[in-house]
C-alpha cells in the first residue's frame, strides 16, 4: 500500500509503476536500485 501511495504522491500512475518495477528488477544494477523508488522512478521509454 505504501508504494501505491508514494507513486500517487509523486504523480505517477500506480498501476504503471507496479507493473514496470518488477520487470526491471532482474536486470537492474544493485548500485542503481534507488532509481526504482517512487520519488526517482521514470517510466521506460
């Protein structure tokens, strides 16, 4: 629930955020994991 609320607070579509982040996790560098937090996340594209 807190991820959904955080995504909304940062003007992101919660569904898009929750759909995108798990698909990126397997190949995302551990040193750049903070990019996937709601306040820094940018949609792929």
